[in-house]
C-alpha cells in the first residue's frame, strides 16, 4: 500500500497524471548536462581531431561520410583521449594487485555515451559535431551494440568493468571476441525468428588488435610421463591440435577519467591458415578445413542462458578463453615479480559462473608443467588466487561435462581433476565418522547420469571464496546445491549482492532525472549516489513531484514513438506503462503476466463502463532458439496483443505490446519510461535480478515476489513503496510437496479458470485453436513454476496498483522515494565489497 500524500492540496494539483505541462517536459528533455564546462578550444581541438580521423583513418571526405563513418571518427578521437587519460593516471606504474575478471559474456551495449560521460566531454563532443554539421544523437545511433552476452550475467560483467575503472581498481576483464553476439530477434507472424548479429561488420573503433599477445591453446592428444631421476615423475601434455588466441583490447575509462582498465577479448586463429603440404598435393579445400575448425571457437556466442548445452564447441570456447587468460596473467606476473609463489598476493581471479571453471586444473597444469612447481605448492597458489561467483540454482543450468568428452579434449586436465578429487575425498573420508557421511555427495564426479565432471563443485573446491548474488540466493546456495561442501568449509560461501552502474543506468539513460537529482541533492550526487537520499524530503514537495512526473511523461512519449515505429501499435503516454523486460523463461513467469492480461481483458469486457486504470503492458526479451515453451510464450503475447489492441470495446483501457529485439540500447529507452516494473519470478528461482534495480532507480514501482534482490529492494525503498505478492521461497518449497496444487488453485479461482480456458480454446488463436494447449496443459498438470498458485494474489495486487495510479500524489511520492533510496544498488558498492572481502585489493 502506498502511503497517504501529505496534503489534500497536492492531490488536487496532481489530479490528472496526463496533464503534466508540456513546457516542463520539453525543458527537461532538452536540458544540458550538469556543469560540464565547455571550453571553446577543447571543442575546436576535438572537432579537428574528428575531422582528421574521418579523413585519414576512415578515408572519407565529410561530404561522403555516412553516420557510421562519423561514429567511427568520433570514437577514434575519444579513444585517443582515453589513452592519454590512462598514460596520465597510470604511466609506468605496476599496481600492487590486479583483479582478473574471467567471463564468457560481456553484454556491453554502446560505448560512446559511456566514454563521453566519463571523460566529461558530452557537451564538448556535441558542440564539436555541431560545428561539423552533424547531430550527436545520430552518431550515437550509428554505434552497434556490443552484445557479447545473453542477459543478467553478461550485463553484470559489463557494469562491474565500468565500476572497477571508476573506483580505480586495477583490473583486466577477459572474454571472447565473438564475431556474432546474441542473435537478432524478429517477429514473423508473432513467432520469434533468429538472424545472425554482425556488430563487427564495419570494424570496431574502440579496440586495439594486439597480435603480439598471442598464446597457443591445445586440444586433445596424449600425456607422457618422464622421471628426472629425482623420484619425481613429471607429466607432459602433447596436444593433437593447437589454436592461437589473439588479444584485442578495449579500453574502459572510469568516471572523470581518473583510471582506465582494459577488457581483453580473445579471437581464435589457426596457426597455419593453409596446410601447405595438403595444398601443394592439390587438396585445396582440405588445406583450409583446419582453419575453419580453429576459427569456429570465437565465431558465435551460445544463445542459451538457462540450460547447459553440453556441446563440444562450448567446452572448446570455455577452455580456449580460460587458458589464454591464465597464460597471459601468469606471463605478466612472472615479468613483474619473478616468482609465481607470490601470485595470490598480486592477482585475484574471479570466475563468472562455472564457464571458466576449467581454470582450476589449467592453472595447476601451467604451474606444474610450465613452471615446475610441485603439486602441493601449485594447489596452494591455485586455491588462494581463484574465486567463484554462482549465478543460478536452476538444476538444468548447472554445468557438467561427460568424462569421456573431457578425456578426449583435455586429457591432462582430466587426470588433474581425478587427482584433485581423490585427495579431496580421502580428506573427507578421514574426517567423516564412518558411515555418517556419503562422500559421493561432495565428489567432483557425478556417477548417476553416466560419468560427468561437476563444474560447480570443481569451482567451489578450487576457490578461496564462493559468492551468491543476493542475500536470499547466497543462503539458498548453503542449503541446497552446495549444502555438503558448505558443511565442510562453512566460511567459504559469502554474499555479494549485485549492482548496476549508475553512470549508464541513471546519468546516460536518464539525463532528465539526473538533472532533477543534481538540482535536489547537489553536484556531488554524480560522484556519490548515497546523496540521492537527499531527494527524500522532495517526495513531499508537490512542485518537485510535478516535475518528476513531467520527466516521466516526456520519456513515455519517446517510448510511445518507438512502439509505434516498431510494432505499429499506438499507445497513450498517459496510461500506466507496465513493463516486463528480460529473457523469456518459464521461471520468470511472463505467462503469469499474460494470464493476468487476459483476465483483465475479460473483466473489462464484462464491465466496460467501470473506471478502469488505462494500462499498456510492455514486453521485451529473447528466447533461447531451442526453448520451445518460451517461444510459444512470445507467440501468445503477440496473439493476445492482436485481439486486445483491435477490440473497439477496449480502446485505450488496455494495450499489449511485444517490442522485438530487446537489447541494452532498447533497455535504455524503455527503463526511464516505465511506471511499473514486473519482477514476478517464482520465489527462490531468480538469483538476483538487476533489471529490477535499473527500473526502481529510475522510479518505476516494483510489483514483485520475495525473490532475489527484490527482497533487498523492499528493505531499502520501504514496504509501502513496493507491491509484494505471492509465496515466498519457503512457501514454494512447502507447496510443491502438496499434491495437485495447480488443480486446486484453478478450482479456487473462476477468474483463472476462465483465462486459461480462453487461452486453451483458441480465443486468441482462432487460426489454430490448439496452439497454446502445451502451455495450458503444463499449467494444469505440472506447473513447476507455481503460476496458478500465485495468480490470485497477483490479481489482487494489480488491482491495488490500479487504485494507486489514481492517486498521483501518492504514486509520484513513492516513485521519488524509490529513486532516493536505491543508492545501495550501485555496482560501485558491489565492487567495493568484492575488493575488500574477496580480492583484498585497495580501493582509492
Ligand atoms: C551453461 C548455460 C548457462 C549460461 C548462462 C547457464 C546459466 C547462465 C547464467 C548463469 C544465467 C544468468 O545470466 N543468470 C543471471 O545472473 C544475473 C547476474 O548475477 C542475476 O541477476 C540473475 O538473477 C540470473 O538469472
């Protein structure tokens, strides 16, 4: 329940949310970045640099240049300034300790606005381009998203990279330079279609190719043993196949350009582009086959973020980037410090999920084989350098690899894993009072589904610290997936609640709200988000609320335009914008939202003259190409939209929109325009969520379950400023034990039954009435995600939200309090915590 507004006068002032003054909206929309001092000579210098880049680096005249060319020229000119900033701040210094963030995904999006903002050159760049007759917005629009990630995990890595640079934490991010990031989604008749994404088609002006940083990555082959006559047997791996990993560096500039880090992405190249012997023998095709096989490794990002695929190419990707990164950081350490024994003092390696978990045996192998260290020393170094973050509890997402595949692809690593496991189990059977402890539960090898290596336990055992990504998630790690390993090492699991970078998700995505925040809290709020707390008293200021609402209205008008362009649907910007944007997955329960949409549609049809709160239901998100149910959910959203949006009886009371091709850039447009944030996963299943944080920071009110970081958001914004519904994680655990819980829930709710009937009987798919039977049957007979169980409470809270929207003073008060109290969710806070409690590196 939202709190009462302070006075009756305010309520009258704001009686109509849609009547925000057009003038205020415009003033806010065209506002100038707070206090960037634009020096005329800096504008001239940048203008001339951009012109020179265009002519000499791109090879175009200003007359012939397209927007994409101007973008490249601008990026190159700014990249020079980033390099200068790095040399000013860090020239020739060796940091005491570096963080190495290993991630198979970095979902960066565009870099231009980040770079301009952190260099303090937004207005300078705008003016320089204006002098050249070019509009900055057009140039920004010409930058392709670097979409080297699927969703939450990849975007988190990007936010962390920006925050580490802003906090001057010396760090290198390591990943893969995929030719093709996440696929482009289009809708064909409402069905998801995937097309390859080609962000590198015209090159990447931000990156530096570093062919001098090339490492050899082995696969397959055999292992030999030699004795040096010192009672010491040495094993040596002879790979059958080798691939080169070539470095490409993207500089990441921190806030106010005080520090620059690098994101080093590896490209796979064949060591011999053409096998000469075969070529000369006339086998011209066979001579280049090896090259294609090698280069396939960095060709494409795997588009599944919720089920482990078990494909050989995926394991090759994981080992490829992990090995290259470890070789690189070991080489750097030896060059700077000599002995590898001090590696844990000067390097902290973070494994982003289990995707780089092969680092455990690979670091052991490098230390023993390449650097001649004995097992015990190598184990000591490894387990004091590695740290592991878990991002999911879903059993189908926990990685395991068949022993047979590991033995074939990485024979030496399999031997090392066996030895690690043997020592580990020996230790446990010694500790365990006989019979009291089943060691198979902590084994690194799963013997129940064929023999498979369990990457989670491997990463756990090889790491100094293991963390979950929200308070609830970290507790669930202790009580579920890592229960037995946790009992052995109760200090190992800690919590590090996720965060988001405010530079991107507030300053850049929402300059209008940023201007309001600066006005209310002072310039310092840009450096220190905890000052947002100063907005609290403004929640009770009717004039401030009015301007806050006007800011939102302007952003909704912009989004309405995008919706019209991309879907052809006209929406009223004064309606409540209800937003669910994230990967499409059953546990995230887009289906719950859609069923409620249908129930609402039916209720409006029954009582069209009631005073309904006008709503626009906005969905966006990609489904894994092989995830049949998720793709059917997208089709359902489209089919419901077609019926609802074209029903003359409904009008503007309800509109449904599915925006195709969700991306970081689209998120930046949707989030500032959202009134309501849907965070409705089955409790216990969303590890954290980070979209929830972006939306709440921008003042959308959350409707959510007590799941992941929603719980902590509630604690910060206050229970009266968030809409919580449904079972909590304990309730879910209890309910799934009850037989027929779905049937009972459906029997108890006529509204739910009617909505399911309509979906199941073809009301929204007259061309194929049985189309959605798989969805409805699953709900009636399985309902693994308790959609039916939570429905009634979700309906209740949605009607409460309808009522709250009609009290604008209270609504905007709650929205402002959300913005004011979200500072804790800055990824600067997350990174400070990692730095102090996991990495033990100094933060400036
Ligand atoms: C092996 C297939 C696969 C690929 C990716 C399985 C699982 C993943 C990721 C762990 C999925 C992911 O992105 N998880 C999300 O991580 C975010 C950042 O911590 C959290 O906020 C989300 O709740 C979590 O779903």
